[in-house]
């Protein structure tokens, strides 16, 4: 079972993304931001509105959604 990311870890990733944005590295910042797990409610919304394939192809961290909805929630 994946370990839940702490708030401190999420904030550290967010700060790194902000620094990259300040440097004009917007694509790199987005990739770093994707390391922060999407909240389960947002992942569920994105699956419904944008499709599971969107989430898979774009590399979003779905660990918290998998923890809440089960490991196969995305393909159900």
C-alpha cells in the first residue's frame, strides 16, 4: 500500500514548482506539480469529465484516489 504524502512533502514539492515557474520553466513546473497526489474528489471529477485515459497519459499522481476508491477505480 502506498504511503500517504505528508503536508510537508506536498508543500516542498509546491515550492519547487514555484521556483521553476519563477525561472520561466513552466513545463518543468507542471511535471513537478504532478507529483502531488490529486485529492480523491478531484481525481474522480477528472475521470468523469476528462476520462481515465487523460489521467493516465498525463501522469497525474493518483495515489490518494487509489487509497480511497481502490486500486482499480480508474478502469471501472
